[in-house]
């Protein structure tokens, strides 16, 4: 089998140096050996990696792309060596993760912070945004996304759990306005509605196996789920909110779940990352940590009690 790693260390050294002569000095080989190694690599790959003049050298677009992949490969090799030497993962470098704002703050970030505490050489770059970022263009290692994913070539997805919702209101509001026993009665209540990008989210429910949207009169609009929960606790109306947000309020009695035995709409939660032949250890560890700890934060059993 052909050794596809041959010359990679020379290429990386040359890419990071200002000249082949400087790379040769770093590697303790001759300048001629560096030049021949790069030439053989360019011939094997079928591309030009460097733009060279008598005074300077720089990577071509193909060379820069190849250099980026080589760095990732060398990082994995170094992590593998550390694994064999110490008997445990020694993750190093920066893990850049995108996640929804509120869900990320409450459910995802705490798990990743604990992962970083267990691996002192692992740095985190956490980005909170409700827009769907371009992982490749914006150089993210990983994203956590809620809802159905669009078809995206070049991305890999791993299910992490399910995002369940609850209709809820305060005991005082229900005492004043009555507790609904059907969806028809629920639709006559005042809604505390979520809006995003100028669009009001209706209340989706499942009736006879089909998704139907209720359209109650809206008492309050907000693009912040925490504000909707606060309004519900303050007796303003009925809100449709995720269990991970309202669990403590339900458990403590500040809110009461409505129609808990009716089937609800479920949103998948997934980890997404750019396709790579060998998944970096830091990404694998982050996904494993989320798989292990996120379900407890999404659980609804206690909230339904």
C-alpha cells in the first residue's frame, strides 16, 4: 500500500516557514531534500501547492486547503500518541460550537463546560445564535440544532434526543379563566405567543394523527421564551413552552401543564458537523458527552407528575 503520509511533515514545515531553507533548518535536512519532497508530493496530488519566486513563497488555494487538512490529521495523530502514552484522552486545541441561544445556555453549554473541566488543554469557543450557521464557511467544528434539518451535503448528523413542549398556565389564571379539557376550549384562551423573524408561531397539536394548528387570540408576543414563561407565571395567559425551560416551574407549582395526556408535537435535537474521514477526538468527545448527559435535561417524566 502506498504511504500517503510521506512528505506531509515536510510540507507542513514548509507551509509554516518563510522559505524552504528555513524549513530545512527546522527539519535538519538539506534545502534540496525539502524541494524534492514537495515536488514529489505535488506530482502525487496533481496540484501545485506553492507559488514560488526567487524572493518568496506562498501557498496556492489548493495548498492552503491541503495544509488545513494536514493540520487536522496531525492533531489526531498527536492525540492518538497521547492516548497511548497516558492511557486517557489528552484533547488539545479549540472546539468551536454553535447552538440555539436559550437552549444552548441552559442545556448544552453546561455539558461542554464540564467536558472542558475534565480536559484542561481543551479550549471552548461557544456561539449562541438562533440562525442556522454555515459550519464550513464559519469554521465551526460542531453545531447543535433543534428541528428537522434541511438536506445538506457535506454534513453529518447524530440524533441527541427529542425536544418536547407543554401547554402551561398559572394556577391563578386557570382559577380565573377555567382549565381547558379539549383543544377547542384551549383555543379560546389568551395566548402568550412566540414570534421569530416576524412570524407568529401558532400552537401545533396532533388530532387523529394529523398536525393541526390552533389560532387563539394573542395577549402577548415575544421572541424570548423566558419572557413568555415569566408572563405565564404572572397569570397573563397560556404559553406553549419546552419542558427543559418550565420543568422547575411545573415541579414547584408556579405553572400547571394543560392536557398532559394528549400527544404533542416532537422536535428532534441533533449534533451536526462537517464530514471528515476521521472525526477529531474533541468533536467525538463532545458528541459523546451530549449523548450521555443531555437526555436528563430533556426528560419530561418529573414535569408530568
